[in-house]
C-alpha cells in the first residue's frame, strides 16, 4: 500500500477551524485523528477579528457561517506556520435520501485558494457513492497509516460519537459536551442551577446555535429570562426515522437538504405528540441562507396551525445586541402571558366541571 512520507516524522500537525461542521462533528474528527496519531490544533473561539477577516475574503452574497470559516482558516494558518495540513472535510451526503448544502460540497476547493494555505486534509462523506469507512482509509493513507489502523480508528471514532450523541439526548447542551470533548473529560451532566417556567425549542444549524460570538450568546439571553432551551440534538432518535412529506395531498414533496429535514422532523413531532412539551419555537437563520429560508416559511405555517408562538431571527455580521435583546424580551413576555392565560382558562374549566 502506498503511504506518504509522513511515516518518518514524529507527529503530523493538523489544524481544525472551529466553525461550520466543527459544531456537529468535532468529537468524531478528534477521535479519528487522534487514533491515527495526529496532533490537532484548533482555532480559538470566534472573535471580532476572525469575523472581519472572513468577511474580507468572502464575497458579498456568501452566508456569514462560511465567511467565519474563512476567518478561522486564516487565523489557524497565521498562528501555526508549522501546520502540515488543514482539515477541510467535504460533506456531500450522510444518508442516501438527502444532501448537505452545496457550500459544504465545495469547501475544500474554495479553501485551497486562500493565501498561504498548507495541504488540505480531506475527508469526504458521500454515502451515495461510497461508505464512510472508505474515506477513513484514504485519510489514514494520507497520514501514513495502514488500512487496518485506519479502520480501527474509524470504529473507535464512531463508538465515541455514538456515546456523545447519547449524552446530548440525555439533555446535555452541545457547548457543554464539546468542552468535555476538548478537555478529554468523561460525559457528565452539569448540576442544574434553576428551572425556567417556559421552554423553547431553538432551531437552526449547529454553527448558528452554538457559536456564541456570532449569535451574541443567544442561549444565555434566554436563560437569563427564565427560559429553558432544547435543541434538536437533545431529541430522541425515533423522531428522525420517518421522512417528512410536504404537501402530501398535492403529490407530496420530500426535503432535499439533510439538516432542514431534521428540523422539519422535529417540528412534526412538536405539532403532534410533543405539543405540550414546549411553549414556543425560535429559528436562528443566517442571512443569505437559501435552504433555511425555504423551510422557515413552512414552519411558520405549521406553528400557526397548532398555535405555537414562533420567532425567526436572521443573523449576519452586523447583528446588534440591543435590537436582538428587545425582540427576545418581547417574545418571551408574549409567550409567558399566553401560557398564564391558558392555565387560567384550563383551571376555570376544571372548577366548572367539578361543580
Ligand atoms: S445551509 Fe445556509 S448557512 Fe449553512 S452553509 Fe448553506 S447557505 Fe450557509
């Protein structure tokens, strides 16, 4: 088997940008690369400079998460001139029925034209064409490992990733779980300080929900106002088994995008059996995101049908703290009043019945 000349070196150093799919797949990547005896360097959490630099290199129409990714790549490369590779996976399809957004399909190609970029370490996920294990073997080959070593690393990574998902389904927040992964700590839920009186489902791509710089620490704003938050990562697995058929009476359409399908599946659950588990829904979307703006309209209609309060917030690099806080506060207040009113009405109905 052909191997690269890295076998003679001590440890290969690979930079991982803390952006985009980092918020979804980092535990898997970390385990996989560490099992392959690779040293990982992570870019710092997003900050103003990273955003500014990303915006400078991204063309105008691009969504903010991809511009931020550019910023992270450039920061990593500048701070670590000794990097052997930069890890830029190409996510095409993780299931046979749906694709990732086209921005992910072309990511390695657009990153390699940025200035001063080292070699790209690719990891292509496209189960429509080949199993993920094949990509693990290719990755292992690139860093000088045998096929068996790569397959073992892949199995370990998948095992760890399953454990990580079980932890999220127990109720852990993604940010807490990622901190444990980074520090190599066991998965343990934090002690709950207080319980909010209302509960929201927060929807959106992981990079919008868990990058606290770009979303202006949105979840903290909700928690400060006594709101409990769940995200789709916390929901049970069975919700994501059945596809969502949009407009079944008019011939039926299936969702083309992987993540948008998951959002629609969770919405369908809360429209039916999970209706009483939440008091409202907030959808954080990026400016210029085609897939999200399509489903946002559908969600809004569904929420009207079941009477669940819904708020859509569009974020970009110019989003301001004060405007966001005002919108969140008034939404929370409206939901709280609605809940109180419903409770009063239901108590009245009960007392009339018992007369
Ligand atoms: S799904 Fe939307 S936000 Fe995400 S990369 Fe694609 S266009 Fe950007």
